[in-house]
């Protein structure tokens, strides 16, 4: 079973994301970039879904780490702050395979992960 890491500082969001993906993935949870780094060091992760804004270190920093150290990992960014400039920068940096705006539609999120995973395999 593929391994999915969800990273968000809000417990309710982690609970929601785990419910959405637990049938299809082994779900690993982290509440910070530091916890995510620990999870990544404990074994390969196929997909990472991270919130953009978190205390101390945010999702963009985690995406940079993934792009450099785990380039094969599918990277999905969640954001409640739709900002076209940020979206353009994220795309330019090639840090994400997909991003989803909050409030999150679970079906759309699942489809974004499927599509991003397919694009990653085609590379």
C-alpha cells in the first residue's frame, strides 16, 4: 500500500484528510515541518499533502525540502489563501504537483492526488 504523509497544524484537518485517504493509503500524520522530516526519515513516502501556512515553518519550506531530497514524492499543497502570485511562484519553482484551495472538496482533492501521481509517473 502506498504511503501518504499529511501535514497540518490543525487536528481537525488532519482527521478529515485521514478519513479521505485511509482506505487507499497508509496515512502518516504530522503537525509541523519538523514532524514531517522525522516521518520522511523513517521510510519512503509516495505522496505528501501539506498546508501552506503553519507556525514556524510553512508548507512551502517542506515542499522545497521534498523537491531537493525526495524529488520522486508527489507534492500537494493545501491553501486557504488563493494568491495568484504565490501560485505562479510555486509553479515556477516546480515545488508542487497540485494545489487545492480551502475549503476542501474531498472528491476534488482525491482526484488532484490521482492526477498528480499519474503526471509524476509519466516523467
